[in-house]
């Protein structure tokens, strides 16, 4: 065990289901007793992790790729991504009376999207879908994550994270109220149009803060990758822990953690981040990020 460091690394993390394997060692013995000597964890929303980093309230954060800046360094190894369908980012589109179920035609008719703003990346992916691939620019209305209420005021609803998983589980009841809908998985939409994985978030660090803590980059990378690997080795325990927390069957949680989410920052995932930021800059959604900075 390494000795405690003088300035522990302050970590902005996410209390959703999808990063649970990444956080395994931080939340479970025996490694948690060692890591608490080096890291101070606080949970927040994905959209606020980067704010904490940039405002010097955190040193390390699991942040949306939309929030990466030139001053932040991506920590190699871990990510929250999906190779095709992610389930937890859903664009629910009300079908007009006699409307087409052709995806692009249905998307072209949308003028307003009620959007859960918990993730900047998911919001930007949706805007890229419309502006680049459909050629329209609907208005996005920030709205609490209630699909029935969202669809009562807009043509479509963007749901993110656990609320999206819950909505899929409750799809029949929702459609009895709203009428028929198209349920579009945003990761699948990205994959089908770019042939690349969908990437939501990465660990990012303020390099100067890491230097102040006296924690080496190699140790940080090793801690995060080891935590992920241990989490993926304990999927059944994670299923047991999360079943009381979210109203979906254990089999859905297991499928989500083992097949829907991809946790390795591969070269293809890096290519996605670069393409996503280029498309977002070209569409005026996000500022340019010409070069990714890695720790």
C-alpha cells in the first residue's frame, strides 16, 4: 500500500448505473481503504463534472466528451461508450396521425424536443443528428425527465441515463397516454451513420492539480483501470446492489452493464471523440477542440 498523499485528488463522479463498474474499487473493500488515502470522491450530474474541474472544485472528473477543453487531459484506458445500442439515451418521437415510421422522415417533422439536460454530450449528439444528418434545427426545451409530460409539450423527448432505462421498461404505459412513438437509441443512430462507437464520457484531469498531489500519472491510470477491471469481474454483485435502486429487472441491469456499455477507450473511441467534436464545431454547437490532450 502506498502512503497517504498530502493533497488527495478531488474526484467528481457520477451516481448513475453506467459508471458503476468504473467506481468498483472506490466503493468496495479491500481497495477502497487504500484509495481513500489518495482520492476524495463526490457525486454530481454528468453535466456538472466538467464545471467542477474548470472551477477548481475537482481535480479529476468523469466528464462528457462535449465538455473537454484544451486545458484538460484525457486519462487513457477507461470510458463510458457503446458499440451499438446503449439503451440509456433515448429520443422518443411522437408519430403524427398517419405519419411515417421511416426514421429520417419522422425526424424531419420534429420542430421541438423536450430535453433532459443531465448530459451535455447526449444533447450535442442529438443536435448533430438533426443539423448534420437531417438538415433541420428543432428547438430544444430543457425539461425534467418525465416522458409523458415532455411529449405533452414537444414533438419528441430526449431521455438520458437511468430515466431512459425506466422509460423503456414502461414503454407500453407511456404510449397508452401519448399515442404511438418511435423509440430511437442515440448510440445506434450515431453508429449507423458513422460506423463508429458512441462515446459519452471519459476520465479527465487537470494536470497541474495532479502534480500538486504528488500522485504520478502512471499510478492514476493504474488505479482507474484496475477499478474498472475489478468492477467487470463483479457484475453479479453490481446487479444485486442496483436492483433495489432502479425499477428494472435484474436481467436488464446485467445486459446493460455487460453488452450495452463499453468501458475501454479504444482507438475507435478516440476517433469518435475527434469526429464528434469536429461535427459539433462545424454545426456551431460546441467550440473547436483541434487536438485531444492525453495524460
